[in-house]
């Protein structure tokens, strides 16, 4: 199955074909954001929606260069990635509790959360400390995880 990124790259390639065969480009109006067609040789674009005349360079291509690198085309976590990640997070938490001795202290805790940065990296935040009537302190530690190798990067 194709990834979202592969699919958008295909769209960009089809757009390139349209442009070179028809000499017509599809852009986004730099003023109102509407989709506007124009002949590739023109310098200015007359937007029928907002009725403005704009320089071609102020109207980005509908499928602009590098759009495939946008976060929306990152792959969501697969089920197995998700399970592996959860195991890793529980291990990190447990290791930290043992290291600090907080597992023996009332109100001691270690909790982690993650954020998928892109296809290659996952950011992990580990918060640990003690929260009780007597004590209240938290330390935050950040990790980066190589998503492909599934290894923590220092
Ligand atoms: Zn417009």
C-alpha cells in the first residue's frame, strides 16, 4: 500500500504533467486563497473571486514544491509501533522510578507522553517526582526516539 507521502508525490507529478502539456497552472490566490487557473506565461493573475490583480510570484502553486514534507503527510503510528512505543514508555517510567527510589516513596511517580514529530522521530517527555502532602516536585526529561530503528537518540 502506498503511503500518504507517496500519494501526494504522485499528485505533484500529475500536476507537472498538466502544466507542461496544457501550459496552464493551478495556483492559490495570494489574497483570498481561492484556487485560480492561469496560463503559465502570464506575469499577473486576475483573481475572479476577490477581484484583485496579483503578481504570479504572490500566488503559490496549488501543489507547491515540498508540500510532501508537510506534517499532514506523515504516517500515523501503526498498531505494532504503538504497542512497541507503549512498552518502551512503561520501561522508561519503571527504570526512572527504580533509579530515583521514588517507587518506595508515597506519592512518587513517573509518567511519560509522546509526540510523533515526523516519519523518523518521536519525541518523548518523561515527568517524574513526588506529589504528596509533604513533598511536591517534578523533573522533566526529554528523549528522542529513532522511529525506524526504535532506539533512543541522545
Ligand atoms: Zn483572490
